[in-house]
């Protein structure tokens, strides 16, 4: 697909599920992926920072096969090389990864996401060619223990200044997702709210319903 075609799917998606096997409550990443896709989720990120390149490539290839069958987008965390090799739809880059501008030049048709923690960072990523920026961490989260939560109010400061899509992440769960959705968050990103849930399919469905209801009232 082209970048434009991928962005159309991105716009149509809602919940953004990030999968890390260590946070899957003893289940495999592929098991959680299948249960996530069964809930109708169409935006998935594979986030495995500790796997070597070959192992990550093999896992990404299986993620690609299953997401493609479901009509879902697959984003790879950090590794543009793996995203390209596995035929993924995009890559999500942090502040210590390949610069967004370099990634855009190397992969013009991929979705390129960028983690940002301030308005300045978000605008810089947008100017560098990011397809979307993530605003976070919104709430306290064990996956970003060193990061100070921005609070949902930061969305109000950043989102109106952006001309590209944006996501939110960090400690989002069913008890607080309304705080980001009412601020216009169309693609809240979660990890353990789905991956560690007793029933990931049911958890993802409930979150998707909350997004739909919140966006309807937001409009």
C-alpha cells in the first residue's frame, strides 16, 4: 500500500493496541494478537525491545501475516529495518531512535509515528515528516517509569496545533480512557489494558465501545 492508503486505514481505526510479550500475563504475543484482532482492532504495534534482530524479524513476519489477513495495520516499534524487511505498514520511533526525517527519506510509503512529550517536540516531528505523533505519557505507567505524566490537559495544548493525526499513550485504561477521548483522541494506545486482561478480546471490545461513545458525544 501507499502511504496515503495506509493513512486511510489509520483514520478508520480506533483503539491502538501495543503488544509486548512480557506484559501478556504469561501468554504469547501471537495469542494476544489473535485475541486483539478478534475484537475488531485494526491498529497494532509490535513492541519487543529485547529480542535480537532475527527473532524480531521472524515474529514480525508472523504478525504481518495475521494482521494482513484481518485488514489491520502493523507498526513496528523502533526498528525501521525490521518494519521494511517484514513488510509492515509502519514504524514508531522514540527520541533515541532513527530521526524521523531520515526514516521518511528511507521509507516514503510507510507510516512513521513519533513519540513526543511537548508541543515543541510534536511540531518538530510533524515538520520532519511524521505521519502521526504520540502524546504521552498521559498517565503514570510502569512502561515509562522515568517519565513524568503529562496529564490529559496536555492534549488540549498540543492537539489543536497539529495538522497530522495523533495518538495518546501512557496508563490509559477503561477507568480513564474517557478523559482522553473527550479531548478528541481517536486512537488511544494501550498495552496492559488489553494484553494483561483476563479476556483481551472482551477488554478490547469494551475500550472500542468507550471510544465510539466518547467521540460521538465529543462531536
